[in-house]
C-alpha cells in the first residue's frame, strides 16, 4: 500500500515527528485516491520510545480537528485528560460536483439504515488502512475515540458494534429511525467500557433538535448496561456550528472520566458512598490501565483528595495507610508525613506524631508563605506531651 507524506519521508521520519501538528497525504488503495490527514502529536512524543497514546479520530477534519486539538491541549495541561494523538480526516472539499467528500464518505440508506457503497468503502478504509498505519507509525494505544459533526456524527454509529473504538463524540447528529435498533443492540451488548457523548443546542437545526431529544430519552439514557457511559447536553443559546466548540470540553471529559483527577468527581455521589477509599483508589488506577492502557502512579492530588475524606471520617488507621502511600511515591512532599502525624496524634501516640510533624516540616522550603502554620502543629504536640 502506497503512502505519500507531504514533508517527511523526503528527509527522515524523525523530521516528521519533530512537528507537533502536520498534514500528510495518505494514499488509499480501497478508496483509490489520496486523502489529506491532519495529525497532532503529544509534546512528549518521541519516535524512539515505546509509549503508546490514546487516539481521537476526527471526521470533518478541516474544522473539527482544531476544536478537539485545542481543547484537548487545555485539558491535558490541567491533567484532566492524558496526552493523546488527534487525527483529522479532511472531508469538506468538493469530491464529486455538487457533493463534498463527507456526503460520499458517510453515505447510507435512510430507509434501511445500511451503508451505501461509498460509505462502506470509507469505513473499510478507516478500519483496514488508516488505523493500522496510525498504530504502527505513531504508536496509537488501545483507547480510541471517533468524533463527528452533523452528518458525520451519525456515521460514527456504524462503528458501535466493532471493537475498534471505545469513545464516540456525536455533535448534533441526525440519526435516522432506521438506525435506532442497531444502536440499541450495540450499546446493550458492549462488554467493555464504552463512552458516548451526544449534544444539541437551542439554536441547532430545527430538524435535529426533536430527533436528538427523542433518541436521548428512548435509546441512550435508557441503557442499563454498566459498561455504557453516557452524557447528553442541550446547550442554551448554541447553534449548529457553535456546538463544535462549546461541546468539546464536556465530550473529552466524558471520554476520560475514568482517568480524570478525583477532585473533578462528585464527592457526595461517589466517594462518600465508598466503604474503603484506599481500595477505591487502587481499583480506579487498575481501571485506568485496563481501559486506557496507561500505567501511571497514584497522582498526589488523588491521594490528598482521598486523605481529606478519610480525615473527615476520623478513620485514623486508614489515614496512616494513605500517608504511607504518599511518602512512598512522593518522599519529598510534606503531606504524607502530616497525614501520619495527625493519625498518630489522634491515637495519642504523641512522640511518634511529633517525629512525623518534624519530618514533614523539614521538607518545607523557605519560600513557603505559611511555614509558621506548619510549625504550630509541632508546638501543639510538644505542649500536649508536657502535660502528660
């Protein structure tokens, strides 16, 4: 299979990797034509390492690619989502007068809900040519999302019953009734985590709004499959095109909701119901590995979030356990020492509490503005020991 890169491969493949965002001309034997593909690589991407990254494959690449890439960079900086690869397929050029490529690529029979010849070819192109190329060339990992807008947002539903994609971002789709049974069956049979985001807006296309609302109520929100993770948004004041910007943050947040820091979760609905928060933390990180293929240590923010709830529960043995975990992973941080110190103080083990308060205090630099507040804990315990 012939693939022509616009810039790279004329020099070396490393020159291509040095570019964070680039375009390539990809020749498809299945489509019998060259297609423009936009690629955004993570800042940490190196051709020589073995790290694999999640992928978001974006239809309507000329414009939707940049919305997802930009918002994704912001969420990555905030560590709400992991570093990922974003790939867009251009579809908004005239491919056959008067049709743009998107109408041919994603064509289906409205009555039967079956893909037409061109629509089936484009699906095969993604499955058999583009994805294998991306996996081999850019080290795409196991978690993959596909996103579309309007006509292409409906097209992503034809991938629901495949194992290729875990996440689906449907921005103002028009889903025909003939496809509803297919969607129901696919989401009910999902045997691994599937994430589906659907949105419309009050100024969306008039034909889309009632259809989307109906299918939200009768199909998606009715699913009882615990593997199906779903979010629907109806944005006030948003139009058909503005949704391609407005909805992206919520969409990506859902795709990576099982990766996001604990502080982004609803504490009342989730964490306060957990009987063993340390086990919950371990299970959450096991799920990150299983779902996203990412092996990462417990983030310090997650450890401290758990510790605050344990402290409120006055479970001092558990607080010591989480403090030990913090010290093991982040030995230069003050927080683990203070978790153990508070635990020992509450259990009246004052000498041990004093020892850990002092160890924690020693980790503080002179640039800490409230350093005296930390020393107050040492003074308090020393006073308590004098009274014994």
